C-alpha cells in the first residue's frame, strides 16, 4: 500500500470574484521508501500541493491518504496527521534565539509532549549522524545555511514521520552549500525514508530520485522514473 495516495485533488485561490485554479485534479502515489521529486516551473502549484499534504491549506476537492487515513477528512484530527509528516521549508526553519538543541527538541516537547530527556537523546542521535553533535549549543546565525537546513531536517525527523516533505530546501542556499544538504537527502534515502521533495535541482532529481512527478499549470504531465521522464522530454 502507498504511504501517500493523492486522489484527484483540486484547489483554487479566490481573489474577490476571480477564481484562480492552481491544482486541477492531482493524483499520484508515493510508495514506501520512495524518493519522489516534484518538479515544475515557478507558479505551477508545487508549494500549494505541499501545503495541502501538510494540511496548511484545505483542498477544495479530492482526498489525500496517509497510510490508509484520509487526512483531508475534517473528522480526522489535523494535529495528529501533521505529527505523522515531517516538513522542511525553503527558509525560516529555525528560531534565531534558540540553540540548535532547543530548535530540534522544541516541537517534540511542546507539541508532542515528549519528556525533555527523551527529546534530547533523540536530537543528539540525529545530530550525531550528520556530524553536528559539537554544535548543539550553537545558535542558527553561527551555522552556515547548509548546516541550518540539515538541523531543520533533524527536527523534522524527531518523531520518525511516515513521510518527509522537503519544499525547495536548497533554493535559498549559497550554491557552495547545496551539496551537503542533498547528500543528507541521499543518506535518508539509503536509510529508507519516504520523501516528497519539491526541487529545482534537476541534476539531483535525475540521479537520486526514484520517480519524477512533473507539474505544469496545476496538472501532472509526467510521472515516471527519471529515465522514463528523460525519454519523454
Ligand atoms: P510553485 O510552488 O510551483 O511556484 P505555487 O503553489 O507557489 O507554485 O503557486 C501556484 C499559483 O498559486 C500561483 O499562480 C500563485 O500566484 C498562486 N498562489 C499561491 N499561493 C497563493 C495564495 N496564498 N493566495 C492566492 N494565490 C496563491
Ligand atoms: P485508486 O483511486 O488509484 O484506484 P484506491 O482509491 O483504490 O486507488 O486506493 C489506493 C490506496 O488509497 C489504498 O491502498 C489505501 O491506502 C488508500 N485508500 C483508498 N480508499 C481507502 C479507504 N476507503 N480506506 C482506507 N484506505 C483507502
């Protein structure tokens, strides 16, 4: 069974009487341990789709199933659903006035009510894996942008989410720092993490993704292995 099953999702933004259809019936699945790259030109609806999956936006029509739960059903508790999905955005992922350790543990403690020592043990384990256990007391502005994004990924992994959403996580980075963040994504893939990643990194998508979903003007125009999608275009 798929981890994520997106079934005919539609979403429009309204501005007064003007209706702007952004997602025009999106359907695709993500299977366990798959890394799916969501590609598409700016304005095609990638961010909107990511927000619908993370329940930051309501869908107008269609369903999004997470391991058999229709998370778009209003009777399903949205906080519970969000806890099952890890999210990293393009920027502003870390609180500047909090240490790395505090940033990584905050959600687990405050939102998911973990005891502090359990949260800190898990945070240390995740940070150690990326060689950042020396930086637990540092503040975000003492880290490179690449290190900050890797810390943000650690935070998203605290609760062992069923799905990790990565929304343009390298787009705001100095090009020199993109590689270390993509290497971390590759490492997660090797560990079996299921990932939906909106990205402009074509090179990475073609080499590291299991599948490419191409979104154009709110419609999926390609859905296949990198090889299949390359042959089509
Ligand atoms: P992408 O991530 O592919 O660049 P977006 O999902 O950000 O695309 O945007 C798709 C379309 O939706 C664009 O036309 C954008 O202007 C519009 N849009 C996005 N967010 C909003 C919003 N909150 N209100 C109104 N229109 C929006
Ligand atoms: P499709 O629309 O592609 O034919 P289905 O709607 O039959 O696919 O469902 C595919 C997957 O979506 C299922 O394996 C399950 O994870 C989820 N799903 C769909 N409908 C239900 C349901 N009523 N109850 C639980 N899970 C469902």
